[in-house]
C-alpha cells in the first residue's frame, strides 16, 4: 500500500504532457491476437493494468519485445491457448477484452470473471447479450466464463445492442473484425478509445465504416495483417489536470491536449465553472478567470431549480463518467450549490465520505445523487482512499487545495492509470512525500 503526505496550497504551474488513453491501450493490446504478424504499439504507458495484459498475452503464447514502451512489439503467431490466466485476469476488468479476439481466432475463449474497480454491479451482461445475437454461447463454470462461437457463421448480421456499452462494442468489434462475415451494430459506443480501436482494426485489414457514430458496419477478415498503433491523449487525465489548475489557482499548459475529437466537447463544461481554457496550437492552457462559480443564466448550465445547477454524465459525446469524480472536487471549491448525479454506477459517489472527512460540505440525497455546497476550505486529514482510480484521484486533488497536511493511504491504485503521477504533480509544484 502506498502512503503519501501532501502539503497543499501551492498553485500548480508548469507544462505537462497527458498520458495516452489508458482504455484505448487496454482494448488495442488484445487485437494483436487477431493476426500472426507483429503489431507495434507506440507511446504505451507503463501502468500496472498494461503490464497485467502483457503478462496475459505472454502466458497465452505471445512473444513481446518490451525493451521500449514507445515501440512495443507483440507477435501472437504462436498463441495456442484459449484460456486467460485466472490470477492475472481477475486483477483487471480489461481481461474480458480477450473474449472477442480469441473467439475470432479459435472459436473459443475462457475468461475469468474480471476484476478492476468496484463500481456497483459491473456485470458482463452487455458482452453476453451482443455475442448471443451472433450465435455465441456462454457457459459459467467455477471462476470462468466460456464463450463458444458457432461453427458456421451467416454472411450478414444486424445487431441492436441492449446498451451503448464501451467494452461490449470493443469486444464485439474485435470478434467481428477477425471473421469473414459482415455486421451492422446499432447503438454502438463512440468514445475516443472505441474509435481508435476501430481505426486500428481497419489498418489491420478489416473494413469498418461509421466510426464515431452509433451505427457501425464491420466487414471482417480472417487474414488480418500487421499494423502500428499510437493512442491519443487521455481525456480523463486532461480533465484531472484542468481541475488541478483551477482549484489551486494555477496555470498549467497541457501539451498536445488540443485534439478536437478528444476534448472538443467536454472542456466546455469546465468553462461553465469560470475556468479559463485557452487553445494555443496543440496545447491547452488552463487558469481561473476569478472565483469558481456557475452563472445560472449566462452559462447555459442545466438547472434542477432556479438556483441549483445539475450535472450528470452521459455516453459520448456527452460528459464522460470517468471524469465525474474530479468534478465533485471542483464543485467543493465552487461558490454555491450544485446537484451531481452518477446514474451509471450505484456506488460511484461513495468517495464523498472521504471528502467530507477532509472538510467538504456534501449531502448524499441517495446513492447516486449528491448536493455539493462550496467553496470548501479543507483541513488536516488522514484518509484511506477508495480502491477506485477516479475516486482516489478526486481525494488526491482535494489534498492539493489548502496549506494543510493530508496523509493518503492506498494511493497505489492511481498507478493503474497514472504510472508517474507523483513525479508529474511534483513537477507542477505539489509538495508530495512518499512515506
């Protein structure tokens, strides 16, 4: 368990390059199974989740050159196994992403029930639903789920997903791209990491149209080829840096973050909190215009009442749910009240207990809805952080605000997404000590 001590109150000033999109990498790595040729991945973050997926690939039989994570090469020619290692698979939810490519290549996939962040009941029902519509059967055994593809595929399929699930869309695309059939998928997810995976599959030899929309057409190819893949910047990291600059009265240049298809929509929500976000070439420069506040009339913010703004995530291109926890911390430093709802995860707002212990004024209306009253001055605290990446990140950000000492236990969960988070924030002026 990592324990860190932070003395807050310093404005965060400087330049930082956001990490590459973690979820994009986690769905793209299993795509290497679809070809006997080498696939090269550039700018791969050396996170714990990435390393677990690489270990899974190696145990399946892949040969991986890990000497340079900027040019990581995977060759799955000798992959023979269809069974994901249990001890590794239960540690990361992305292990479910091996179902699609293993099904396409071998007709079978044995996946341990996946782990990852505990955010309500995160079942694999969306995966089972979409696979069942193309004839894939599912059997639950002890600690494993076995997917079996039909021996004979139809030439064309039309599938309407039960929900716009990101991972189910990705998993299905991985399967469809490696077969010789044609598919139309309706109510597909369109997050940046989904579109990046579809573009990778196109470059490997599949034919996919509708990328970025909620209806995609996939013509698969059982003879996929080698490809190169470079992920775009991580909008979740960018959101955290925007909040960090605003709540510490800082000025941060986020290098390479001005990518319209990544941040073009969601940065406008941060501007409604009176945050100044300038687009300068390829960069975003973030500072405060004055006090953090929401104008109930001029900002165009949705309102629950005449004086109570309301905020909730939506599937892309709406505001991403993974960026919601830092918004709760932002709201604690914003003048007035705001209603925040996380309708996607039943326990997605549990971390407000830690923020309240630090001095926040947050009322839980129900497990998925809170009212935050600000601005808060945080006090000296010792906190055991939630074992959920973005919930831990929200508490971490709160510790930066005021000139008090905060001891945070359990922050190693952050390294699942942010491998160098302590060094990055130190470079911006945060006083962090690893205890």
